[in-house]
């Protein structure tokens, strides 16, 4: 066997994952940018945000009803003259004289002279007067300025991933834009002479390129901005050119294919010559892996079989990318495996599974080329490297896809 194909000991999964995390974690210090509020969902705040005003901004009614002075309705029933109607959005101030009432809508300003609101269902009116049937105390159904937030109060801290509830609060105090961390920018570069884009006519020996589309979708689904999706043949100069274009635009580059033990492994051959590390990780599928740095940009190289590519992303990239995007970590649960399984010694196996009543079951087809079987799966079932047989009913770790 030539030294080029000499087998080195397979690296543990945790070791390779740690190397990738170390390569990507510096991206947590990426720069900030200002985005309009309608594009801020899911983004991570770059700085603390404080309220520029009191909220509510003015005294307003919590109910449809009648604004009165509490002392006017201390004895009920009380019939009061009705001097007007104030709707939400009314900008003309109405002052309530003693012993009178103003009809108000929910959110409408409560006029000076009134200190409570009587809900409409506790009244009757002929349009000229209103009869109050229930007495009220000062403050009832009146929203005072600043009872939600005061000027200068912290609305959301730096590092907060903006969810709809945060967007609502920021918009409510009149903020039209916000400073957020720039998204991690990723480029995807697939390789292989046999790959053709969807919509092409396949010649004998060719297949459609699913990895580029799949990786881009996985990245976007985990808070990453995909800046390019490109393809290279197995010709070295073309790969170098496509890689240079990707590195120039991205914070991290993902490649698929060209990392195994064959004779046309363009990714490994080009990047290993530049100091990239390639070798086997003790896992199935997804054993061949590579990690390089090109012009300061991490390059993660996954094997080309579609399932291997997606499992590699799930195991090595997804957790750290979600952390960088401010997204919650996906829970790893423990469930009974309803099938018996044999697993290769020394390799951590990631089986595709489906959640069923009473636990988790194997999805049909576990080959690394069976992409439709991957699509039908819901979870990855993790079998430790030291385990070679799993009896039905055994508790296993399960991670969502």
C-alpha cells in the first residue's frame, strides 16, 4: 500500500467536533450592522437597547366604556350627562367637567377630570345621558403612562436573539431599526465530474447535485447567510478558482466530495498541500472528513455521499452554527429503540430513525447514498463506538433532524 493511501487511526467524533468548534467560535466576534425592524427577526442584538419613551405614552382606557370621576359614581345607579365620544387615535383633548361622562373606546385617551372607566356592559345610555350601574374606584381600567416601561429602561440586552415578542416591544416604543450582529456568511462548494444541476439531462454515469442545495438549506435553517453555492469538477485549477471565490466572500466554506481514498479526490489533494488536515473520523456514515484554513477562512470538507454530507453537517456544524446565530440548542433525548441493531466496532453510528408510539424506529434504508430515506427520517439515532449490538428496547440517544 502506498503512503498516500496509508491508513491512520480514526479520530474520535468529539475530537473532530471540537476542532471545528475551535475554528468557528471566533466568528462570535463578527461586526455589527443596522437592519430595519422588519428584517430583525432571528438576529442577535449587538448592543443593549433602551426605551426612548414611557409606555403607555399617555393615559388611556383599558375598556370600551365611559370615563368618569370615581366620586361621581360612588352611589349607583347614577345618571350623568354625556358630553362626547373619544375614539382611539383621537388627538383633540377633551376635558371632563365634574359630574359628567365621556364615552371612550379601548386605547383612547382618558380625558383630564376622569380617573376611572366604567365598562360599557355596566351601563345604559340614550345617547344624551349614561346611567352607571356599578361604582368604580380611581384607577379602574385606566392605563397610566410608564406602567409598561419607563424612558431609559432596558428593553433587550446585547446577545439576545430577537423573537417576535422582542420585535413587538421594540416597535411599540417607536424603534424602526436595530443594531444586530452580522450573520455568519457561508459559501457552499460541491465537487465531482459526475454531478449535474437539477433540470439538466443526465448522461450515463451522471447524477443530480443535491448536496449544494441541501447544504445551503441547512445553513439558512440554522441562522446562516449563504453567500454562494458553486460547483467544481475534479480538475485542480478549477477547484482552486472556485475555492478562492468562495473564500473571498465567506466567513466559512463548506465543501462536499473529494475527501476519500480514491484517485480523484480534488479537495483533499489541493487543500492537504496547503496544510489542511484530512483523515477518517470514527463514525458511520461520514467517516472521511477534512478541516483547513485558507486565507484565514475555515473550510469544512464533508464526504460526497448525500447522507454522509447531511449527517456530517448535523453532527459537526449545526450545533456551533446555532450557537453563533443565537438559536437554542436542539435537545438530545433518550428513547427506547424498537429495533435490534448491529453496529461496526470502533465507529459511532448515526442511524436515521422515525418517532413512533413507544420510542424510535429505524427508517427504511441506512445506506449513505439513500437520500430519500434520509428525507423520510425525523431523527438521528446515535450508537456509541464501543457498542456492537443493541437489543430492541434499549435506550438510545436521539437528535432531531
